[in-house]
C-alpha cells in the first residue's frame, strides 16, 4: 500500500514479494483482504495492550500518546489507506480492541473498582469511541496538538466521568502539559 493502491495489489504481488508459494499463502489466508485484516488485528492487539504488557502503573487506561505518535509517523501509509477505503475497517477493529483493553485496565484500577462490570464495559466502549473520534479530529487538524496533550485530554475526560473531582487520579505526571486546544474561528 506504500507503493500502489490496495485495489491494484494482487495475491501474486504478495507471493512474489514474500517469496512464498500460492499454497502456503492460501493455507494461512483466504485472500489479500484477509491478510491485511490479520495484520491490522495484530497491530491493534499490540497497541491497545501496550500499557498492560509494559507493566505501566499509572492511571492511564490507554496508550493514547503512543498511538498518536505512531499515527504521526505513518501519515503516508494512512493516506494510502484512506484512498483505498480501508480506514473504516481499520478504525472499527481498533475501537473494539481498545474497548476491551480499556475495560481490562479499568477493572484493575482502584479508582474504578466501584463500577459494576456492565457500567465499566459501557464506559470502556464509549471511551474507545471517544478516543477514535479524537484521533480522527487530530488527523484532520494536522496534528495541531502534541500526542502528549491528546493523551492528557483523553484521560482528563475519561476520569471526569468516573470519579468526583476530589477523588480524581492524576493520569499523567505533574510535569505533563495541560492540553491546549487551538482556537476555533467563528464563521463570518
């Protein structure tokens, strides 16, 4: 997808590039779309669980800064996905992975233990939707705020919906910048 649109890539292109036989390819994947979605699934699983796998002990429920930094580094690839209309599939898979990971993370946090499993799951799914909405906004505004600022904004929003102000955990180190949203212009 870096070199040509997804629609023009054939299984033969994949076979030639990977130096594998057709039978080997089809023993693992049903078609090129299956291969693509398999790689996307692996990426989202790795990204959404990065905090848990890394033993992070902060009150962050999702690796927002890491995700936004990765997206910033992959703008060209993302543009090629947009051209191939693969973005919707990719984002839906990502949102599902992040919802599950956020739910798992919240279940282990003292500040969220008072939540019922149903409420926690609903909050995790709505938070994942919010995360991907923020990502979409950020991509369409040219990354006008830093990944760290988007991480702080996401976590401040999440925790404001879980705990009373006096009991809210600090989601980022005290030295983290507060999110600064760019001024919006009023239409004339």
